[in-house]
C-alpha cells in the first residue's frame, strides 16, 4: 500500500484584538527516497537460489517494506538504506520469482529467474582431486567498507580450494595459496603452507559450508592469517565452477607491512588504511591489528587439471621451483 504524506490543519485562535492568525501550513514535502540498482537486477536470469533480494535506497525509509512470491525474512542495514529479503528456504533452480518494494516513493516490483545452481550433482565423488580458485578481486567486498580501494593496489592471489574426500554429509577440503606470474596459468605458491580443512557441511549438496579456526592465505605475496574463517558456495552441476560464494573471517594485517614498503612494522597496514576510513580492531590475541572481512557474490572457476599439493611449512627448500620434496626442510 502506498503511503501518502499528509498534514493536519492548523488550528487557529483569535487574538483578543480580533486579528486572525495566519495559516502557515504548506504542501507536504515530496518523498526524496530513490531506489538504486537492485540485487538481482530486474529481469535477471542468473539469480542465486540462496541469495537475498536487496533494495538499496538513497535515504532511510523506516516504513518501507518488501513482499515476494516466496516466504522470506526482511532485514535492514545498520544505516537503514538497504533492505534485504532473504528466502526462508532455498529457492528452486531455473524458476521465476518476483519481489516488491513498498516505500514512500511508491511500489517497485522486480522479476527474476534463478540460475541452474542448486541442481543436484550427478556424482559428488567426481569432485575429489579437483581445485577451484576463490578470487576476492572479483567479489563484492561488503566489509570493511572501502577495503576494495586498498586491495586494488595489491597483487591479488586467489585462494585455492581442493576437495580431498566427500560423503553424503561432509567435504574434506585442502586450502592453498595461488601464484600468478606475468599472466601465466594459475599455479600454487609452494613456499606457503597449505591447510587441511576437514568436515565442511555438505548435507545440502551441492551447497557447502566450511568453517575453520584459522588458515593462512597469500595477500600480495605476504602470508596472512585469517581466523574464524567461513567459506560457503554451491558447486555447478558439472563441477566446473562454484557460484554464490562467500568468504568471511578476521584478517590479521601484521604481515602486510611488506606490501607498503615497511616490512617488519606490524602496524604499517593499519596506519595506511586509516586514510581510507578503515580502523583495525582486536585480533583473537587482543592486539589491534585485525579487520572483520566479508566478501560475497564470489564465482570460483575450476582450475582444470590441477590438484593442490600439501605443503607442511613455509619457505621450504626448493619451493620456488615447484612442489617441495617430501623430506624438504621447511619453517613451521
């Protein structure tokens, strides 16, 4: 229902002198709220079956609401400018839906169709031994706001995610860092340790949910620890990509000084980020060098024919030339 502004008539009183008070009411101000581009866009045919429908507004409208052709839950961003309507249950792949925003500016309906993501895998065991590339440079960086400007000047090294085992309820995953040199095909950074991440939830296959206490990733060539790591996504029916991916965790910036020419200074990255309005917070050990990281809308393509090699430590002998030998000396 459209909400129309209205004004109460001003009650006037006659003064003792007999003069009449002036009626200073005027027309009600027009609604200044405008709708920015929605997620998904109207007429989209590749909407993610587990994704929220987002209506970003130019200004907060506390009376705005959202309805849809599916049951969902409405939430608002902290500043009140983004309304998110999340399905209570995953939508059906390759199916048409609608969602409608009611605000002071009127009613806006978008129509969209979900992609094929969510279609059951013919053979989940076929994922074993394959690898996918999670590239934050191609993701939407939700938090911290402004972090994308900082990372844009840093060489990006996608996270390598490999499946080592699968059953009806869980995936076992190995995580490694990637290395890209002068546009050559993606390969593994063998001088950085890999992390075994067993027990990812897979009961809602092809969707998975991975959580880990900590993992090491490469940021511009520097090994960086991410605590409380969570990675989610959905395998395509043929396993050639992961869609709807998210990555979140607590990013420890203490090793990132090398990226700004101040190696050895644990506060160098935090000091630089202040200029972008980003302030570091507490790490798990209580030191203030960390950032809460959240990236979504990640599409992770398969690295065809590549399998992540386990590496026990960092700076192994011969690591720059390829996988270290099993008896190589590595720093832990």
